[in-house]
C-alpha cells in the first residue's frame, strides 16, 4: 500500500494513543481535532519519511494483521475482584480505586520512580508522569476521550529508574511495539496496567452531551473524570453551576444508546483488535457482576492477571493492606478470547477492497452497518442526525439493531 494512503488511514483511524508523536524524530506530528474527531496533523515540511510513526501505530498494526493475539500468548493466571482498602481512594475511583491503590503501593515501596497517568485539566485530558502519591491521587477516575498519553513516554526514555504505564489496550500495544523495535528499553518499564476498553468517544460527543444538558461549551469551566462511588458519575462545572452526568441510567448518561453502539466512538476504535488488554501484566475493568451491580455502591474492579510479576504485585499489595481481593474461579489455562467484531471486519474489508468487497463478503447488512458509521463520520450528515430529538435517535438505534441482527449473530460472515 502506498505511503500516502497509509498516512491518510492513520489520520482517519486515529485513536489518540500518542505513540506516533513520541517516536517522530523530527517533531512533525501534532494532535488535532478534524471534523469532530481526534486525529493528528503531519508537517510535511518537517517529515523525513522515516516511517517510525507507521511502525508503532496500533491501528495500522491491526490492519496489517499484527494483532496482540499473534504477538503474545496470554493466559489468565488468576482473576480477582479487587478494591482499595482506603475508603477515600475507593470512593473517588471509577471502580473501586484499585489502580490508584496499586500505584500508591509501588511508589511508597520505592519499586518504581513514577507512573504515566492522565487527569482532567479544565476540559482537556492531561497526561503526565506522577512521581508522588499526591500526583497519583489527582489522576483518579476514568477518562473516556483520547489522551495522546503515550507522547509522555519521551520523558521516561531519558529518566532514571523504572516506571508503570497505565493505559488503554491500544496504548499498551504501542508500548510493546516500541520495546520490540528497540525504541524503548524494556528495563525502563516495571509494569503495564491495561484498562479494558469498549471505545473512546469522539470530540463531538462531549459537545452533544453538553447540548442534552442545555449547556454551551463556552460556559464550561471544568469536567471531572468518572468516579465518586459505583457505578460512578461525571461532574460538569459551568458558569451556571454544577451538573451531574451519571454513567448509566437513561438519555442523560454517559453510556446512553448512542454511545453503547460505538457510533459516538473514534472510527479506529471500531477495528480495535485488543479491547481486553493483551500484552499487559494486569488488566482492569468494571465489575459488571450481578451481585456487585445490585449491592455495591462503593465499587470494585474485575482484574485479570496475565504475568507472574503482576500476580506477585497484587498478592503483596493485598498482604500489606493496600487492596482487598476476592478470587473469582478461573482455570489457570484459560486464554482470553479475541473479540470477533463485525464492524471491524466490515471496515477492514472496505479499506482493502472497497464497498463492492463489503457487499460480496458481508452482504447488504454488512454494507448497511458500514454506511451508518461512515455517515456519522461525515460532519454535515452527523449534525443533521443529531438535530433529531434524542428519543427519536434512540428508536432509530433500536431499529438498527433489529435490522442488523443477522450480522450480529454471525450469519452474514464469510468463513475465514
């Protein structure tokens, strides 16, 4: 595939991991927002055509077939329900504060020099290297927008000591690629913590949520990370006061019908091959277990441990009183199952073979599914759709699910 086309794909399918910014020797890449989506801009005058950005881009690697399931053979050693024993940390966390508690343990025991984390600063995520417990606490909660946080790895490359990377699966993939290609020394990274990810939201989605709340972006002073008990809330501070946005529970929630279909996501997220965090030491996710959902208002994480050093860390932190753990029955030989994502297959076919290829391989329903995502990517069409009342949009989404049920059950797939 020609270089120009690959670069265009990298811009189109950007998920905002920041890896390309880190490795660019000419500092020719900058984060931007393009037609309502997070992306990158490449200064052609500075670009030296070294192709390092393409080599570390997780999405380009997914398209090339270099998926984590091929690069690694991860097996779940143990699965735990885990939570911070410090009640303040537990309450402020998105799901039990266990990541924060483990980072606090690592810093206080002087096992690491710092951790790559992200916090909200006003309306924007800010990635930084936290070197103290106070700095770790400022990063509590989940952020659902691209953070470009891997660009901060440059600081780790030239710093003393070992560090923890906390990131989404795509960001963990980019770190592993950098290590494999000797761009980043393996001994600089003590642990990789992956946050299990459904997708990250496009830039336009925040504007739309503010619209549903009756707010204009110019009025907003700050947006919090998700936290404050289970299942968590986001607070929006505006010139007219403070507004609460729950995680779930109707139209005015973060994960409403529009978001849960991935139509509000970065386009690259729809072809992610690693939602479950292959390549990390520990994978953290919300504990959507029936007894937790019904009875717990403080929060807990469901953590999958993939390496021996990850297992030792969790058990030592529990022994020393930083976290509480409850083992969930898991066979030691159980291997995470790669996601079989219909949209991923349709979009990959479209990129390689065009709409005719999608029709031939996935049928009319496959073409319809793909068209919906491409319509949302077009700014003018998306703005027209979003002018509809939200209840109407929700009904259309329900109809879409019914119409595409053949695809969802796998009947429209051509056997690979």
